[in-house]
C-alpha cells in the first residue's frame, strides 16, 4: 500500500519542525519559519527559472534521497523545508510546466491513495517555486484553520466542491489547455463517506505590494488555508490584524 511506504519514508527522512514559532492573529496561524526564505524569496520569472537547474528533476536531486513512485507518472518525496507535519512534494517524473487540468484526475486518485493527507496544488504564478515542473504537495490532514472551519481573512474567497465533476465544470469555464488562471487547490479524500472535498482559491496576485519593500510574504495554498508563513522574525513579531486582512484582500 502506497500510504504505508510514504509513512515509512517520512519516518526515515522528514526533517524535524524545529526553530518554528507560531502565534494566532484573526483565526490564522502565523508561522515564523526561517528555512522558508529560499522558497518565499524565490525568483520565479522565466529568465531566472531558465538559468537554474530544476530541483524537481531527478538528475538534480541530492543523491540518496528516497522516493515512492506512484502510478508511473508521479514520484513522492519528503519536502526538505516543511511547513507542516508530513510535508511531501510530488513531482511529475518528466520536466513539464506546472499545469493542473491534465492531472486533475491524478490529484483525486492520489488523495484517495493517501487518505491521511490533504493534497494541494499551487498554480505557476501563485505559490509554486518550481513553475516549470508540474508537481503537487501534501501534508497530514487536519492541521489547517481551513479544514477546521475557522473563518479567517484568507477564507473569504474559498469555494468548496464535493466532487471532481462539479469542480471540473466550474474551472473549465475559465481555463483550457493553453491558459490557466491563478489558483490554489486542495483535495481531501474522506474514507468514511467515500467522497472528496475540494477547496479552491482563485487568486488575483502572486505577491502582496509589501513584498516589494522587503516583506518576504509570498502566499501559496497553505497560506490561503490559514497558515501564514513568515521567514523574517521582525515581520512575524510586528504583523497586525489589519496587515493580514490587507494581504488577503490583495492576493
Ligand atoms: Zn524539472
């Protein structure tokens, strides 16, 4: 069983979540996580992307890093810079741009194979630090304010869908094979009811204005789900309800 293999891989390779502080502001969990500076500060313009070796391609990964192959197409890896417990990165086994539509069914199938986890997808221009290489991520289910039904500033624009056909009908209105709107998407398989829950966030902007003045906040799916990742300590300490609200009104 795939999930068992993944749990063993996590036990062997998952870094401890140390050096992380949290505090709550308006229902959201602010997380000071200095190791995420690389990801939050990543240059994702096409020129910078073209210049760096892709860290999701097998040839460029550290030797000895374990993985679990799923369905021939995807490989499940332990995320070296976790935000939450059980953080996985799930790249496609070939270098292809970050696009959801062709792999939406895989996302649902993978969520079913990993019922202890919630899967998520960061669109190329709203949270993915490898927009040139198709990948999903996952964390252990139940850790986010979103899943726990909390009302937070990031939740205002969340849409929930109970099946893949319902979701597909909705998103096919505004995207096709050549165009993808900015989205963050979660998929959870519920074993007891044999059903799915999808949480969709339609994004307006990659990063808030304050990013340009040095505030390293670069929201992806987990931030939209209520875990606001802040690599800089002084920002973590100083951020207020008003700033959090403004960030999520913007992105
Ligand atoms: Zn790649």
